[in-house]
């Protein structure tokens, strides 16, 4: 069975954080604050927000992050 800190570290990493960044955290509220800062800072692994105006677009990677884009023309038709 994992400790709470170990489990929260796993969550931190799953959200896109680096385990080394929180390696010295031993108190649960401090780990929760680190997770909160990671999420608030926009560094989490997630897809971009989309709306109906994005209908027909595709996902692509731009500078290491997901972004909605207009698909290239299909020249094989």
C-alpha cells in the first residue's frame, strides 16, 4: 500500500509534473499545494479547450502542446 505522499506524487506526475520537483515534500498539504500550482500554472497534460467554432478542425502538436488546427487539404482524393 502506498503512502498518501507517494500516491499524490504519482498524481502530480500523471498531471505532467516532474517527480524531482516534489521529491522533498513530506507533508500532505504541501503536496496538494504543489498539485494546485501545477494545475493553475497550466502545465498539466490536457487537450485544448474547444467550442462549436472549432467544428471540423483536427488536433495537432504545436511547440510541444496540443492545438486545434484546420486540416490540410487531402490531395489523395
